[in-house]
């Protein structure tokens, strides 16, 4: 089973690192097949859900209304952007 450490840590905040978790699991008789580190999300990157996508006439751009923790409007050149 693949489980993100960040998710586990939200339930067990005293876990210091994935390595500590692996040691604790081993002491309980659970074997860890492998640990994978995935890339860190760069600072300043925001994930958002597209609520609305409206084409801007005479351009290939769209006006997007996004839910990024708060509602914001942006102009995008992403042709595949849709609600």
C-alpha cells in the first residue's frame, strides 16, 4: 500500500521523519518494501479548481474563475481549461 508520509503525519504528528516511521513499523513486525521520495512542489505554485472558463473574443485566451482557497479570476492561454 502506498501512503504519503504527510497524510500519516496529520494523524501522528510526533513522527519526525519517514525513516523514524520505518523503524517504528519494523519494531512492530511490519516490513517496508521501499520508500519513495517525490519532488517537492516549488514555492509559489498554487493548485486551484476551475469554476468557470469563458473564451475571450478575438483571442485564443480564456478568462478563468478559480477556487484557490479563495475565488480569483485569471487570464489563461490553456486551450484545455474547462470547469
